C-alpha cells in the first residue's frame, strides 16, 4: 500500500509540472489547447536524444524546456498573427510535432535503461528510485510554484492573467494581447515539455506515443485540484494543482489495484473529466430542487 | 486636442446591408471640452467613438490627438492617449481579478510593463484615497474580486481606471445606459466630478436628452452619419429639450424618432 502511495506521489509530482502548464492555457489564458500531446512527447524526445548522445541529463532536460517553448511560440504565432482559432492552432502544432519528434529521436522510441538521467546522482548515493524521483520532483515543483507565483504577480504576469479574463479591457489599458497570449503559451508549453523530459527519464524510455491522452490527464488533475483543494489566492491555486496531479495518480493506482483493466484507463479518465466539467450543469438542477425540498418542509 | 477629419466608415460595403455609418465627419475638441454626443439609433455616434478608440478601422479620413496622427495605430497603442468607458459594465474590468489589480493595470496604461511587482504598497494608498472619493465603500474592499461588484460599482471603477492615468481624451459610450436610473445618476455625478477634478477633454455619447443638455459645455447631434448640430457656450446653457427637438426637426427635415431618447427625456 505504501509502495502504491509513494509511487503515485513520485509520478504525480512529475505530472504536476505538466498540470501547471495545462492550467496556464486552460484557466489563465482561457484557451483549450491540444498541443499538450505533442509537447509532452517533444520534451521526452529531446531529453532522450540528448542523453543517448552523451549530454548532461540536466542540460538535456533544459533543452527540452527550450524546445517546448519554441512549440509554444509556433502555436502563439499561428493563433495571434495568422488569426487561426486557438483550438485549431494547437491541433496544427500537435500534428506537426509528431514528425518533428520522430526526427529528433530518429526512430519511434528510445530506451534510457542504464543511462545517466537526472535521477542517477540521487540513486548513486543509495536512494531507491521512487524516493529519488520524489525528492527531485519536489525540488522542481517547489521552484516552479515559487517562480510562477512571483511571475504572475509582476506587471507582465498580471497582464497575462487579465488577458484570459477580459482581452478587451487589457487592450484598453495599452497592452498588446497578442504578446501576452504568446508569452503565456511559451511558458505553458515549456513546462509541459519539461514534464515530458522528467517522465521519460523516470520511466526510462521515450516513445512517440507517450503524449496521447495527456491533455485529459492534465485537465483531470486541474479539476480534481480545484474541486478538492480549491483556493482563492494564486499560491493556493498553484499548490492545489500539484495536489490534484498527485490525487489523480492515487485514484488511478487504486482503481487499477481494485481490478480495473489498464486498457479502460483512458475511458475512465475521460468520464471523470466529463463529470467534473459538467458539475455546474448538475448544480443548476440541484439547487432549485434543494430549495423546493426545503420549501415543502 | 482631438481632431477628426473627413471620417468615413461604411459597414458591409457592396452588400444589400450596406450602411454608411459615418458620412464625412469632421470635428475638433479643444482642451477641456466636455462634449455630449446625441442622436437617434444608427446616427453614427457610437461608431464615431469606436473609430476614435481604434475598435473599428476607418475607410477614409484621419484622426489626430495633439497633432499626432493615430488613424492607423492599433487599439492598444492608442490607449496611451485615450481612456474609455463603454455601455456594458462587464467590458471595462477583469472580473476574476481584484479591485486593486484592475486599478494597477490601468495605472500603468501607456507604460512599458516589466518584472516589477504588479501592485505596490504605495499605490494601494493612492487607490484607497481615490476610491474613497467615489463614496461607494469600495476602498475597504481593495482585494475583492471585481466580479462581486454590481454593474454601477463596476462602471464607477471603470471610470476611475480610465482617468487614473490622465488621458488626453476620455471617451464615454452610453456608459450609464445599462444601469438603473438611480445608479445611472450616481455614476454621472462621479463622471462630472472626475472630469472636473482632472480637467479632462471628454466625448460622451448618450441617448438621454436631459443628460446631454445638463452635462458638458458643448452638445453635438448626429443624424445619418453626419453632425447636424453643434451647440456650445451660453447657447448650450439655455438649451431645453423642446429647443433641441425643434432644432433637430429643422436641421434634419424629420421628426426626432427615437423612443428611447424621448421616453427618457
């Protein structure tokens, strides 16, 4: 049981990086974005290629971050300068990244077994792999949460937050919303690719398919975090994302343990997200119902 | 201060719905002018304002602020010169953000934004004082989300945001039309107060004849995309609703047919 829990925490922390990225597009910029699937695989591809080429794993991970940021720039330019709807821009980049990722890796998958990864130095001092990944994941997530709390509190960060909320108002305050959208996408994609790089190193392989369904996992984590650990201030919201990502992993581990076939996992996740997203609709029906019940009493 | 020359704006050109919204409009606002702009539906008053603000591109003509041409500047660049409040109270503020965060975004209008903290303690003091003058009790709710405010409170806040950094021209587009009469009166009071205190050059679109006569030092009436009346000074002060209707009839050769304007006058 403890193993399952620790495994979920370690995986959850690495996916939390991606969850924060999804949060930035989905909640902060108010854009439903599908590039996630491509950028997570891109991060994995760049890190795996770098490591097998003998580059320092931290440098490879950093290059993955940069690669993701470039993908964000591409979607941002498609959306703002070429006026392609955000959803479609994301899909275009996602499709393009499939080929780009194959080119980066040179084949469909790369094994990182017995390679020097970011976790290796912790394992060398005698830590179990799960704990090495928890410690490193914790450091990455911690630094990220502090950095993003600071960034979204600055003048530029405030402008990005306002853009997703009311772009008309933002333009009226003399801010170019094209710039703020592109900046937001660059940060988001960078984080998602970073997450892909960490996940690939944790699972010891990179695969062209590994992004499939990741957007739904990201959304599920965002929503679970908001529903269970929701908070009003920004720091609280960032932390709720991390907890949401970990909780999602625990739920998945538990249902698998209870005997659900692994093949049904994506269906299960999709249904969970659909239910969570439709919560407001059900509440609309429930509230008058409650009221009328109270009225009768 | 604001100069508009031969502005032409046509919507849906070449189609059966073609509509000439602005038909060669020229206008000059002197510094400190407070112009009320009135006219029936489709007279072109909101179009004129939106063309100045940069929401619409013009088909012909030029717009200058302080002799700097802004005709082709995008909306966000014009914001350095212009402050605006529009009809929909939801438009002017970011509802998921706090009152102080909204004010802080407005306080930096026309400035380069960097990595300094978004709201400083010193500004908070300024916002507190400014909000206190509105007498809406908002000064004690600086960190409350704007989405929790009423339409009138949001419009008052938007007004403050538009004037926090003194604009060269303040544009008001029926900014009280979506409010109940009592709130509308209060917001107009605040409007007068802010304009007077900051000596702002203002253009205010209204459908209410009484408001158009009561406020400002100059009244302009539009009809079918043209300016048909431009009254100022002593003449404006003596103006009554009957005068205005009469002069509209003579200038346009029609009766003033706008239920909204008549009912509310």
